[in-house]
C-alpha cells in the first residue's frame, strides 16, 4: 500500500507550527505589456 498517501499524517498536521512569511508576490505581466515589449524588440 505504498502507492496511497498516509492520511493519518494529514490529520495530525499542526498548522500553528507554520511560520508566517513576508514573501513578495511576483505577478505576471499583462498582455499589453508583453505586446509592447515584442514591438520594441522588433524595432
């Protein structure tokens, strides 16, 4: 039964032990931005 995950580990997981992060979110460029960059590379 090694192919099935151990659900017992999930039920015993303690969310309180998780650390808070101040990670910066990296957003994807807009369609307009990518089109503008493509046009500038062609020129």
